[in-house]
């Protein structure tokens, strides 16, 4: 029996944030009923066609769910979703601000009818305040949270390459729901949970915000290098590939110079005697390191660093990650079904020993409408 077996979730979800939260619940055994628009469904279905004709975001976020297609603006569709929610433990939505309330699906109305319901709303900027109705896409929230200002190179501010604001809010929704389930088990009462993408990502911005507000300046954009530690970051090897490494203290610096570079003289060079000096002379330091590494392949350098006890990593692309020997050795990949055939994905990071997570099918739009509506004795919808 999985941890969330017997828990029913009705989700009026789209894009990334809410689907990411509910997929975590589905992985742990919860039944997730995804409400979609008839015909087109969740608009994330149309982002691309890279996964054998399906969208990469959608297959990532929507396995193990049941798709029920309803026109919520019709009386029949609205009545149907209310009937489903009456039988649910959790209702989650990330519609535009105010949309759920206009459909009669706000927390006040639903929890007045069922106090034990856990009602979750995800928005871009929150339900009130001057930004409440502002459109919120992941890149734009990264900007508003200050993340883009500290990411990239000195010349080019850059966004993070994944939907990090959506993921942050989805993860806080997930952990909030688990907390609410624990609370309900003790008190019998549900909960009303509200969270915004800005505030979720803002929590992750604690270090740079403190650094900037209480210091003299914000953290500098340094690309893949470190603003305050050297050597720390990418170094090019003789095969033109990059190895990343990080030196944490003067003992490691001396070991690195002697055992990896075979240049003990660098450890006592006046330009590099301590970390602050190495940061000041970082360009000269990098040139000296890469001059030695030019005689080795990236794999050779990794072996030298490992033997010396210096932290390191190969720069892998996405295919390299998909073939990662550590994930293969730990048996982290599973196959699951979809409308376009068998796909593979990693099992959830939190591993429950002795339990296999749900890795169910990605649904077609409305694939489960008739069966679910019949099961919950919902009147036939048009």
C-alpha cells in the first residue's frame, strides 16, 4: 500500500505548477482526476511535439492521472465538477485569478460545504495586491524575483533553463498538501492553502537577497564560475571538453597544485597564496590551470581530481544525463505507457524502500470522462 492510497485529488490544472504538484501525489498512490477542456485539454499539450508527437512538458507532468473533459462554463459541466469535488479529499487549481470563484469553486464556497476539504490555489502573484491580476509566466516571475539579475554572465543576464518558478510553487503546493493531510488526520479539519509563484521563488532567493540588502552590492553574475571562490567552475581540457571543479580551502589548493597540476610552485605563487588573491587574479589562474589540463582528456582530469579528493563534475548534456552511469547503477529508470507508446522516466527522488511508485499512463484528453462520471454518479454532460 502506497502512502497516499485512498486519497482522491480533483485538479483544475494547466501548464506546470499545479500539474507538478499533483504528479508528485500520484506517484505516492493518490488518485488524481485532471479536469481538462474538451478537445484541446491542458494547453501544455500543445507546447511541442518532441516526445513521439506529444509535448515534453505534458508527458513529464501528467503520468498516472485520469483525464475528465468538462465544459465548466456549461451548467452540466459545472455541476459535474462540483459533484467530483464532493467526493475528493483535495481540490487544487491554478486558473487565472478569480476564475475559480466565478465558477463557484473558491475555497469559501467549497469548504463551507465540506470543511474537511483541502483547497489549494496557485497563482502568479497572490490573490490580492497590485499584481494580483498581472499575467505570470515563469520567465517573468524569475525577473520579478530578481533571479535573472544574478544569473548569467557579466554582460548578459539570463533566465534559468527550466521552469523554476513553476517548479518551486508546485513543490510548495505538494509539501503544503502533505502537511494539511497530517493536520486533518489530527483535527478532522481541511485547509485553505494559497501560494504564489513569486513568493515560492522568493523563498529560494534568501541568500542573494540577504547578501545584497545587508551588504554593499548584490552577488555578481559570473556565468558558471563563482563570484567569491577560485578556482571554482569550468576548465577546458585537451579534448576541448570542460571539467568543473571546486576548491574549498588552502589545503585543497595545495593538493590540487601538487597532485593534479604537478605545479607545486603555483601554491606559493604570491598571486594565488589565498582565496581572495586567487579571485583577484582569476584570469591568470585560469590560464595557468588550463595550460596544464591541455595535456589531458576530460576523463583523465576527472580521474586525477578524484584521486586527489578534489570535488569535480563532467559537463554533461541532456543525453549524457539520460545515460548517467550512477542513475543506471541505482536502477532509477522505469518505463511507463502513453498514447504514443512506452516512455521512460526517473522514479521520484524520495525513495520509499520496499515500495514501487506509481508510474501510470499519460492520458488522452477526456480518456476517463465516461467511466469517472458514471462512478461518481454524475449526470451525463454534453
